[in-house]
C-alpha cells in the first residue's frame, strides 16, 4: 500500500503505551519507506512534551475519552529512547509529537462523519488530527493515519458526536447476545492453575 502512494508517507499513530509506534520505528530502521511518524496522543502528553522540551517527566495518567491511551508513563518510550541512543535530535527527525483534548477529539469525530461519511473512534480521531497537523507543516507530503478500534466500542462518545446511533458489527452483536458464564475463583495462583491446566482425558 505504501508503494502506491508514490512518496514516503507520514504515518500518524494513536499512541498510549507507544508499542505500535516503537514497532513502526523499528520497521523504518530496517527499510519501511516512511518520511516520519506522528506520535499522536491525548492530554497524557508526556512524549510530545519531551519532544518539545527535551525533558521526560512521566506523571499519573488523566482519564479521557480515548481510554486505551490514558498512560502517563509509557513503558515502550524507554525502547524508543534506546533506538536513538537517547539522542533527542535524532528522534525528532523521525517523530513529531501531537496531543489533543477530549473536545478536539469529539469535534474531529463529528467533522469527519459530516464531511466525509467516515466514522472514527476516539483513537483514530487523535491520529487523524495528528496527521492533519503534520501535513499542514509539510505541504508536499502524503499521509496515513492508523485506527485501532471499532467506533461501536465507544458508542457513548461517538453517538453524541455524530448525532446518530452506531451499529454494532454482527460478530460483536452475536457475542453480546450469548449467555455469560462466570466462575468464582479464589485469589491464588494454584486456583488459577487448576482453572487453566488441561484436564486429563477419562
């Protein structure tokens, strides 16, 4: 797909614990044709702040509408720093940071749906916002943004943003319609082993 773009793209990655972005940087290191990445996140913006200031200050996470990205001390960031031998100037050549508020995210979901008929989840909306910012600063570039979840997972956020219901995918609807099964388990490792260990055949 990247080859069909005709030029090395900017790729905007919704980032919480930064595992996908770290994988992308490794792929770039071994030959993936990418101009640069956008580390797009919510107000838990310790990595964009580091890219601006050069100071890494992890902190307690803040709850947002993009809850899988609510990480104030992303463990994969240490891997990113190791890839660049802790040289922030080298990292800045490959990574641009961007962070957005809940209001910006909800607004982006509504605009994208109204203008393009495309339904974003909150994480994808953050990546889309990051890509727009990157393309605004690099006019001759093309870009790709990543989305990591179905919008139906965030109906309480997406439906008010677009003013319409979000249909569940059929596989998810069928799964939710099935009866739930639960097993009460003692809070001990032996109890867990007994649950997951294969039972001998009779």
